C-alpha cells in the first residue's frame, strides 16, 4: 500500500492492518473510544508524549483525542499521517484546526510544545507552527532508525526509574510511620491536658503549641505523599486496577492535607 506524507506505510482497515496497532492510554481519565497508533516504537514515543503533554502543556480530555484514521489530507492526493497510525490529535475541541495557535494556547504552553519537539530529537513534529495551524496535531517526523533510537532512549530511562511497587512500598511505610506519630500525638495531648487541666499559666499554651506543630508536620508529610501518589498515577495509567487497590489500601479519598488514619 502507499505511504503517508511522512513516508510511513498506510495501515489498511483490515484484520491484518488492525493487528499492527496499539491502543494509546491517555492520562485524561476513562475513554469512550480507542485512540490507536502503530504498535512498537511509535507506541512507546506516543505514550511518552501524551504523558509529558498532560503534565506540562494542558490536561488531556480523552473525548477530544484521535489517532489512526485511514484518510487522505483534505481533498488532496496525499495520505494523512493518521492513515499510517503515526499521528494523533490531542484536545481537538480546544485546539481546532485552522485557528491561530496563539488564540488557543498561552506562550508558556507553546514553549512547552516546542520543548517536547526538541526533546524528541526531531522525531516529533507539532502542527501548531504550520502556516495553516493545527495545534491539536502531533506526528512522527523521522526515519524508522531515528524513531527506534528515541524509543530505546525512553525505554532505557523508564527502566532506571523506581518501579510502582518500590514507590508504593516506601509510601506505605511512611503512612504507617505517620499513623504511629499521629496516635502518639493524640495520647500525648490527652496526657498533657489531663495533667495540666487545673493549672493556669503559659505552660499549657506552650504544650499545645508543641502538639500543634507536631500535627502540622505530620499533615505536611502526608500532603507530600499525596503529591507523590498523584505522580505515580500519571506514570501508571496502564494499570488503573492496581492504582485503585493502592488508593483504597492507603485510604486516599480526602483532599490533600487530610490526615490518613
């Protein structure tokens, strides 16, 4: 079959063609449709990209995202890069085709998009800078060798990162330690107020200030753990069931700063 505009083979809408695709996991929550890209190195790069985009550019709304689509570019003769499953659109309603990028994105967001292009070593190309701007659009812009090299770099970096299990073990240890501290503060508060209930003077205020300080330190530590857990969720979108189990086990249901007891 023919190649798409970037030189990659068009993936036909057949059983054999669909077998070459992978579902992109978007960090924007449950999806009501599939966003497919070419399995393997392109999938690795696209998955890295949507995770970084979600964290650095704007939150991804999965309902407005698209991938593989066997079609040509407008009414022209060239096959769209969507047809080769090497292009994907993010937040289409917020970043419509043909609207100047400066109208839909801030200068900081545009700068992050350019940074993602640079970090990909030129393997990714963004449509936001085109003469006919298409800020939703991202595509592969490199040879198979260049794509393979960047995908390997991503995988090597991910292998060096702590696993989800390592992070969760550490967080659970910290939760248990904080719970012990919290319980000890409660007992100590009861002891101090009980022994000083008939006493007047600055001693009571001093003891209460100490206890409040200890409780504030515990809450700050728990807020840090919640932030770490949110980062873990972004890095582990492929295993939402595990994350739900972890969240339930840790009792993470309140707002940041709420004691986990």
